[in-house]
């Protein structure tokens, strides 16, 4: 009877995993060769700018870790694939990474629909996925699977933070605009419920198709509704385009703008027009923590700039993955999964813990305001409020509050 190399690898992994006892993470036999991590991300298309951030952090991580001898003596290699933000393409690329490339560690997927498309296959692939960007709440709730983890904040966590920030505001009338896909819908639904719980009013919402270039008709609807607060759940090129047009229409003179994703990527093209914008800063290069200071130092030395949101988020995901590999001394999916559950790190956001029950990383969330500083030549988000873990985390395997 002939046995394929792929079948042998899967069988060996299963035997190794079954030999593990809770708390005992040493594999049955030593592993050798490079640690290969697949990065199916947006290299072209609507998510290319975010994909560039993912790749910059991965390249810097490999350079830094390998200069110190790798992880447990094994060098780290990243294999990049372009998904263009398409869920079917993402599934196809991950299938190739796993079945042809022998890769069983995945990170860097951008859009929530891509993550949700890949996750049901992870068990059959014997593969671990650590999400660094996808924010849809159901990823760690209704769509939870054992081999998927999220190291970044979720959309509901960010919506909750904004609602907490608005709780003491005298402003009553709110309008929401979001990208028309899983994350945007999830965030708007959470935000609207939380605003209603505060006895405040949502006077309208619009969902914009991905790739929208002209937001004038949406802005007209927002102005007609005359809200006091505009909640924005957009990222990537869409967020940049909307914020540019919002500045042209001087929306900030008529209402308070607050965005769930306050990225340098989106506000830098606005120049001084971005000053005064509020929002959630998921990762902030100015946060005072030893792990963040070291990351910012390394990033500046390599790229002559400060890291943005998803460069920080991707670095945190890689820190989780690397530490799990170190502790388990293995890249076997079962061993890595056990090591990730309950893992606590001193990360770029301070203390961060991977919650074992639903694989959502527990972390504080920041509200920031765009300001001019002496550190950077362009306006950047400066942290104003930090909301504690117990204030922003939903219950286990829940995406509502």
C-alpha cells in the first residue's frame, strides 16, 4: 500500500497531537527545518494598502527573530499569497499553502468574509489560523472553530468602546455609515443596540458597497438626517475616500465624526483637515509599554516611519504565534492550539491574554484624537482614553452586550 507524503504528515501530526496531555506541550519527537507561515493577504485590489502593512511586519519579524537564531533554533519563513480580498480566492490560496506547500500556520487574512470562508476547513487541514485584522464578531462567537484565534480587537469591542465614550456626551442623534460586508454590518448592529441602551437615537444608517469611489449621495443622506454624531465603520481605500470627501463637504463642522478604525493610512492624505477627528486606535505607536517601544524602535530603523494600525496588530499576532511555538517546541496544530489557549503576553498593547474559551484576545481599547505632535511630521492619533478589558470584552463566544 502506497502512502502519500501529505497523508504521512497529517497522520504524524495526529499521532503527535494525541500524545499530548493538558499542560504537557513537548512533542513526541523533535522537529527540524524552517518554520513556514502562510500569509494569504491583499497584495493587489481594494485591500492592498492593508496587505502592505501585514507584509512589512512579517518581513521585520522574520529579520528580527532570525537574527537571534530563530524560534527554538529554527528560522522563520513567510509565504505570501494574493487573495485580492476575495473569499473564494482565499480558500483556494490557503488550500494550496496547506496541501501543496505543507504549511499549517496561517495569518494575515484581511477581510472578515475571507476568514469566515477559511475557518470551517481548518480542522480538516490540521491548520492553525491567527487572525490579525478581521473584525466580524461571529468569528469568536457563532462561527467559532477550535483552530482559529483572533489576536486583534473585534468590531463589537470597538463599537462598545465608542458607545462608552459617547455615554456622557449630551449629543443624542446618531447616524452610522459602514462598508456593506460582514464586519461593517456587525459593528453597526452592535453600535445601534448600544446607543439605544443609552436612550439615544439612531436617525439613519447607510451601507456602502466595497470599492465605492464617490460618496456624495451618501453624504447628502447624512446631511439630510442632520445627526449630531456620525459613526464610521470603514477601512482601507474606502475609508480614505470617504474621509477625503467628508472633509471636502465639511461634515465635521456640522457633526462629531468618530471612526471605529482610526488609521494613519486613512488620515495622512487629509493633512491638517484630519486634526480633531476621534476614533478607536486599535494599535497606537505612542502607547507607553516596553514591548511597544521596542517594536517602534525596530520599525523606525527598518522603514524610517512609525508603524500604523495593522503593522502593530500583525506584530501582536506573530508574537502570540511565536510564543506558542516556543512553549510547545512544535508547529503541530494541536500542540500550538493548546499553547495558545490562555497564553498571556507583554505585547505592543501591554498585557494581552488569549481567552481560552473562544480564542479572542483580551486587551484594552483606545480612543484617540488626531493631533499634531513633535514626533511625526504629519497629524497622528494620540491616545486620550483607554478602556479596560472588563469594560469592552463581550461574554465568552458572544458578540453582543
